[in-house]
């Protein structure tokens, strides 16, 4: 504890505050005698008490508000509670409950966290970033709030996403909370409900577009490079074309990545590799059909294509193995409305004939599944009920063990409910979802539904980039993360139906991913040469553990 921090200052600093856990000697030394009740509590006792508080609440949004209040009061206790009970609390601090928090943000915010940057601030962004940082910043998560989960434009409320993501970086990988900075690039909103809400807290104007938007983002990036030149920047929840454009534009200027594109691709690919372990099949034997061609779908398809080519699969065979649909149906080369990203995966006329599809006519999902016979069906369209009984039964008749990934979140946006998929497939499907679901009983046997949660990947990737000092975050790092994740799924877990490890293993999974990513950064030349031992030592000294006394450092 810093000697100059005493009395009320200590209690009001969430990184220093220990609530009832201050010992008698500490209370005397810090001038806290009389400011706290008599009993001295342990951290474990405080965790039990906070869980009691949370579990008394029947509404998940109220649980979210309660946890946010704890984070604002005592960060060590907050992260200990979250880290020790991730299975229970990750759905509260992040998806699906964070979606509610975003949509109601202006009505539930108690204490601001992070930095909001508006077009009015373009000339002073470095000042804002310096004032908002509590210490040397290692990790920034920034969003422009336009594509929050499957909910769309949430304006300033999108700040709940960077706050939640950074909480998971700390709980899941040990990034020190003082080294993180959530940022809302609040460049307006086109959400009419927000603009008409007199209580809306955000920048009350239409969204910035075109050259003005690009100049706004450029000013932000330049400010990050000036004020926090060693920080990793994660782009979060930008609209598809904006996300890809910004990723391509800035990934070589500062170490940055987009979790919706690369993180989602990595965690989904990891799940696919787990399914192939269970099926005892290879990647080159698979046929993938995507329902949804936004940033997530394109990112997953890119990584699958990359890995199939790396495995020696002929480019033509790879093209026949990846079929995509969007809201207008089959993505085919004859369509004139395709973005550059979609056009890359458009089905050629020759391929359409190969599958006996008519590229000149709209082809829906049922038709494509009937003709293509996919082994893996991937949903990122955020339209509930997209995976119908007909689709699932068609897959199950053509493939012995279909892999069905209904990835959209929050829960209300999921393409299919696991209980329905298991019923329609007569229990033969392997399934994962983007939101958490309870196990499903099939023929008297419980099947665990794994959640394709990006939290399995992004904390480890971020920590790996930090400890290696990576100057660029490459696609190969995400491929390595996916393979490491798949290796961490036990055979018992696979046989239960789950494609991912339990969330309770997240710290150790992130540890393995961080080292694998750091090794890849060194091997590929985007980080300075360091031995395995040096990287492991760097990880151990960087890792933050939520225990009292751990704040006695440069972060305190």
C-alpha cells in the first residue's frame, strides 16, 4: 500500500480498497481506524458474502449492476469473485446480459468507467487518453458502438462491451486492471430510440460518416501511438465493412486486432478442430456452409481457407468446401451486390453447376444444405430459428455426425435452440452455441452444449502479444491459439458433447495460449528474439493475481 495513500483516499480507490479485510495494524497505519466495522474479514469470506449478494438477485441485469458496483468499489475482490466463479458470472459481466446493459446503459449507469471520445474532442484526444489512464496502458479495447453483439447501434451504451471484455482479460489471463483502458469512440448514433430519449447520455447527433469518420479514427490512432505506444489495441463491434477496412489499414501501424473477425474465427476454428478429434476426421474432408457473411462469418471462412491451403488442399477443392449465404441467399459470382470480402467466397457458375444449383435464382439455406451436404453448418446471421427442422434433418440424413454451430448472440438471436437440434438430429449432432445453454438430455444421456465464447481466445492472445512485445498481431497467432485451445479439451469433455474446456479452466487455457502466441510472435519475427524460458519468466512477472497485497507495485 502506498504510504501517501491514507484514510478516505484508500477507501475510495478501488485498486487499494480492501473493505473489511484491512488488518488492525493497517487500519492504524493508514488512518482507517473507526472508518470500518470492528471485524476483520478474509478475502475468502468476502467472496462468499459477495456471492450471497449476487445470488439474492433474481434479475440478471440487477446482478450486472451489482457486480459493476463491486468493481467500482474493490477491484481485487471483484476479480477474485469473477475469476473463481467464471462459469456462473461470465454470462453476467459479458454475453448475454451485457446486451441488456448496452441497450439500457443511459438508465443504469452509476459510475463512469473508461473514456468517451466524441467528434468535439478531435483536437485533444491525447489529453483525454492521458487523463483516463491509471498507469502505463498495455491494452485498449475500443468500439464505435455500431454493431453491438446482434443488437446493432447502441450509441454510447456500447461502452459496456469494452468494459466487459477488459474485465475478462484480467480475470481470464491476468492482465493488470490498471493497465487496461476501455474506449467508446462516440461518433453519434442512428438509433432513433436513443436520439429521442431525453436521458440518453451519448453524443446526440447522427453518426459521423465518410471522410469525417476516417479522420476521427485517424486522430484516435495517432493519439494512441503518441500516448501509449506499447499498448495493444483491440477493435470491437464495428460494422462489417468498417471493421475489415480499419483492421487492414492499421494492423501494421500498431499492434492491433479485431476480435469479431479474428477472435471469433479462432474460437470457432478451435471448436471445429475439437469436433474433428471426436469424429476422427481431417479438415480437408469437410464441407462448410455459412449462414451469415458479416465480419464474423467472413473471418471464420478466411481462417478455414488459410488452414486448408496450409494443409496442402488444392485451391479449387477449398473453393468447393466453403459455401456462404447472406440475407439475400446464396453468395454467387453472378450477384452484383457483393462487397469485396463476400466476392472472394462467391460460388462460381461452374461450382453451382457442380452442386446442381442455379446461380441466377435465389437459393435459400434449405436448398443449399440439400444440394451441398455440409458436414459443418455455421450460423452468424443473428436470425433466430434459421436452422429449421428441415435443415437439421437434411444434414443428419446426409452426414453421420453433423457439426452445427449456432453462434449468434445474445441468446434471443441464436439460430437454433440446442434441445431442438438434438431432437431433429436424433441426438447425432455435435453442437456449440454463441450464448450459454443448459445441457440437453438425449436418450437418457446428458449432452453438454459448449459455448463458442471468444473469451477462450482473446485474453491469451492479448497477453501473448504483451509479453512478447509483438509489433504486429498476425493471423497465424490466431491459428496457433485455436490449435492450442482444441488441445486443451479433454477426451471426457469431448465425449460429453462439449467442444470447449470448462470456463473454470480459463486461466490455465489462457496461460497456454499466451505462451504459444508469444512463441509464434518471436518465430515469425514480429517480436524480439527471446528464449522459451525468458517468455515464461515474463509471463509470470506480468501475471496479476487478485490477492490483497498484489497492488504494492507500479500499478498501485
